[in-house]
């Protein structure tokens, strides 16, 4: 759970950078999924979220155990 100002700054900052400078960004541009302006908006949205006092982000994880 990313809800404290420090956690939001770390997570939001990391994703703001990834939106612009990563293999994700390179692939998005190469495939024509979005343009540079869209990636800039995505990056700005991550920074806005990180700066929001009531912002939070939860990434649930699960595991399936199966017997054969």
C-alpha cells in the first residue's frame, strides 16, 4: 500500500520517470500506441497523484496452489 507522502513520492516518481524513459516508453512510441505528448501527460498524472494528500495505491498479489 502506497499512501504516505514518502511512499507516494517514491512510487509516483518512479512511474513518472518510467513513463518517459524506459523500454515501456520506447515500445509505446515504436508501436504507435501513444505519442510523446501522451507519455508526458501520463508522467504528469503520476506526479499529481504522488502530490495528492488523499492519494493511495494498492497492488494486491495472489497465489494459486494446485495439487495434481
